C-alpha cells in the first residue's frame, strides 16, 4: 500500500495523545480556577487533599464516578445521554488542528533490520490547509450539545438555558469570525504554520511601499490588528460561556442552565467541553496574535542550530527545538487561561439584553470597521 | 495518512471515550432508585408544571435567522481576505476593495436596518 | 477478490454521482410523503446537498473550479430559503398551532 | 487495490445515506433535524474527499452550524414533540409517489452508468497546495462571478428585511382569537 506502518502508528498515537492532553488539562485548570479564585478573594480554596490541594480533583473524579444514575421523567433518553458526549467533540477536534510546535524531523534509522525514514512529524493531530475555517466550522457544532441537553432533559430551566446559550453563542460567533478577517487580511493565508512563520523576527511593516523595522518589538499580529485581538478575546469569553458572559448558567436565574438535570460524570463531560473551548481559544489567540509557538526574536532554525552546536544529532536537535517551542506556546496559553480566570472575579455578569446589545450593536460594527480599516491600510501601505 | 481519515478517527476516539465514561459511571454508581419526587425535573422545589406551557420568546429564532444571514456575508469575506494581499501586491487591490466595499455597504445597510427596526431589541 | 468487483468498488466519479442521485431521491420522497412543513424544508435542503455533491464531484474530476463557486451560491440561496421558509412556518404555527402543509393554502392575501 | 481513501468514501457515503433515510422517516421532527445535521457533516466529509476543503468548511459553518441550529431552535420553540399525522395518507397516492421517486432514481443511475466512462480521480491536492485552491476559488468568485456576488449581497439584504418583517406579522384573515 505504500503506507509506512511506523508513520501510521505515530500518527494514530498522536490523536490519542492530543485528546488525552485536553482531558488531562481539565483537572489542572479546575484546580487553578479554584485556587486562583480563592487567591483573588483572599481565602484558602481546596488545600487539604494532597500537596496544595492538587489531589482534590482526583478525589472529585472518583466521587463523580460513583454517583447514582439519574434520568428525569419525560426526558428523551437518547438526547439526554448523547448531549454530554457531543459536547466533548468540538473542542478536541479543534485543538488537534492547531500546531503545538515546529515539525520534528527524524533522520533515517534502522529498526528490526529494516531501513526506516526519514520522517517529518508535525506536532498536531492533522494538518488541514484551511486551518481556521475548519476550527470555526467545528466549534459552530458546539450549539448541538447544548440544545440536545436542554431539550432532552425536559426541564424548563434546561430549555431556557440551552436557548439562551445557543443564541448567545451564535451572536458572538459573528463577531468572532469577523474579527479574524482582519488578521487573515494581514497574513493572506489560512495555514497556521505560515501565519506563525510570518510572525518571527522583529516587527516589520510596509508603509508607502517602503519596509520599516522596529527592532525592539516582536513581529506579532497584535501590533497589526489590536482591535481585532480585543474583539476576538472578548467574543471567545462569550463562546466559552465564561463570566462576564455566563448567562446560560446564571445561577440566580436559571439554576444551572442547560445542565440543570445533569450530575456526576455527565456534568464533568460538559465541563471538559467547556474548558476545551477555553484551551482552543487561548491557543488561537497565541497563534494569531502572539506568535504561536515562536519565541520572540528567535526563530526555530536558530534554536536548532544552537542544539546542533551543542553536539546533538538531527533527530535530537529537532525534537529539543520542538520541545522548547512547545513550552513557549504553553507559557502563552497558560497566561491567557489565567486571564480567563482572572476576569471571572473582576467583571460582573451582564444582563441578557446588554449582552445581545454588546454583541450585535457594538462588537459587530467594530469588527466590520476593523476589516475595512485593515483593508484600506494594507492598500495604502503596499502602494508605492 | 490523509487528514480526512485522521479527523474521522479522532471523532470516533472521542465518541468512544464519551460512551465508555457514560457506561462506566452508570455501572459503578449505586442502583437507581425511583421515587416520584426524584424523577421530577428540578423546579426550585415547587411542584412541577407541564413543560408544554413553557412560553419561549420568539426573539430567539429571530436572532438565529439574522445570524444565518450575517454569517453567510462573513463567510464570503474569507476567500476575499486570503487573496487580498496578493492582489494588492499585483496591483489589483483597488478592484477587490471596491468589489467587497459594495458588499460591505449592503451588510452595513442591513445591520442599520435591523438596529433601527428594533429587531435586535431584547427587553 | 475478483478483479471485476474490485474495479467496481474503486471510487470513481460514478460513485459520487450515484450517491448524489440516491440522496436526491431521498429528499424528493421526504417532500412527497411528509406533511410537516419543517420536515419538507429539511428534505429540500437534502436535495440541494445532493446537487452540491454533483457540482463538487464534477469540479474535482474536470479540474474546473467554477463548480465550487456555484456550490457557494447554492449554499447561500439554501440558507436564505430556510430563513424565509421557517419564518413562514412560524407564522403558520402561530395561527393554527400546527405546521401541517395543508394550512399553507390559507396564506393568501 | 482499494486504498484508505476508498474506505473513507464508503464510510461517509453510508453515514450520509443512513442519516438521510432517518431524516425522512423519523416521526419526531427534532430527530429529523438532528439526523439532517449529521447528513450535513457527512456531506462536508464527502466534499473533503473531493479536495474541496474550503467549501467543506463553509458547509460546516453555514449548514451544520447555522441553518440546522435554526431548524432545531424553531422546533424546540414549537414543542413539536408528538406528531400524529407525520406522513400523508392514501395508498394509491403513496404508491404513485414511491414509484415516481423510484423512476427518478432509476433514470439518473441508468444515465450515469450508460453515458459516463469510469473516471478515476486525478492525483489529490497536497496539503500545502490547498491554500492555492482557495485562492483560485476567490479569484474566480471575484472576477468571473463578481456580478452574482453583488447580487447575493442584495438578496441577503432583502432576506434580512423580509424575514424580520414576516416574523412581525400578526392578525390577518385567519387569525385565531385567543
């Protein structure tokens, strides 16, 4: 068949690893959220189980596992049980298409008496040429999980919460996808690798057909499209149903929104989906506006040459470069995730009409203006 | 391995994992015990009323309709956005900007109309 | 496996066309057999999707990008049709508390 | 020799057809809508197998993400849980309808197999060339079809105004007074 068994194995294993990464990140994030909230509010938070309370989530998970099954009367069983499974899908599918580091080159080697390689493994689940369009498409499927949960559990709070959630999600999806048009105009490609490659080195921009360089700033997208960055970040809060946009589960009004009737592991699965949204949003923010896995002023090629000079072989140097770059991305993502948690205790919740007004009457026009201004600016800047 | 197969594979992995979790947590938990109160949907402790009477604002579906229309307009901007820089460098930027300018103008007219006609008003 | 069967199973343009034909017929059956306006609208979407498959398949096998542009337009029209169709369905429901297709004949004047 | 791409096609075709049948046979409209969403996702996969990545993405965004969400929302709004007359009745008309659908299917499939040679795919597009496909699409859209593109803009404006106006109508000759 011409398909290399070794390569296929690695590629399949990558899927599992990336999915497990998302699932594993959730307990850490929940711990961070609870400890962070406690820190901001000047209290202790979970600190009993294990060092710093790190084992708390393990204990919670075990407790969740041993909960009694529950199905409300009149509930549509199929929808009720399918909804949490569906809620897992968009986040993981989107995360797998974001590059987590530069590709690893593996030099040819001999295994079991057979000549293998050379290979290039990308640090992502699958490389899709249309990157961001795929992510937008997949994350727009997120509404189904909510609607199925809301309808399936045959409860008023759930139905209202689901309708609110999906109306909010679709409203902010407009601002989200429109704010990305600005950055696509600047880079002229959907491909994440090309976008990241264009963000390396010092800040370089065209003006009246002449190239200018500002040597003390990295060449990040945020300097080309600051308004787009702010709009994108704000609408991801709404997409992930986080405060100040957590209307779907406003405790004071709707008990818990669409997952009112859920408990145990089923609720945890909704949580995983929600945190998956946050992780994807942070990774996208880093990729589009903050150089992705790139370290400011240092290109991956430089890192690799450095490791070569230290006496590492091709494979080892490449793997180490990928590791270092991946850590850079991880730092950025962690920073944005912390902002997500921070904002939760800084801003109060919106009212529903304010939320819709903000989405449709402020953010949409601003995003549109951003597109027009960027287009005109590009035209002016590149004309001699 | 092509990307389409990879996407399908990952989707299958996720769904299998989810179903596995459902089954495991269903098996491990205590035996389900029915009672009239427990099986009732939660309504803050008040006696539940029939869900058929739930009145939902028609605003929700109006929002969804407007979302479809604006979403398509934004989707049309995506191919334009990727090809714009190339065209600007090739000297055809004015033409593309004009083509999209008319489209954006129609978009703005629609948006202003919706705002003026109070279709986006939630009260 | 005999070579004949294998030649039939190897995916070619015809496979896509037949798939599209079956999908189109399903949509047609839905329009003919169902009475709920919303389900009829969904069946129309099914038929439009079948046509889109044909467009893309021909575009791919003849190396001509125009088919993809056409699919773009078809999607737009389909979405617009769904928006207006559902607005009508909501009107029907408000008056008759049911969305049966036979109430559409009252939509005059 | 069948390859991975062939098996992927058969998987997607089965997905599309099974969910398509479920759309028109489901008694409950909400299940119809959810099955149709699955059909749309399958069709997006079919597009991808034909290397139309961008159109597949648009299919996901517009159809699966927007149109079907609208359908699901409207059905939830109506609470159309129980439907008594899901199918039209009448044995003769039902037979005629089935027969006409069968004839259409037979005609199309017959034509396909009588007229077309078995055409196999040209080599697939490389991942890093996919951007070029999108750019070619954009160039065709903004040169050859520029007029249609602007007309679509006008159409969408009209739809936006029309749908809102329609949803405002109340009363009329057949208004129920309750």
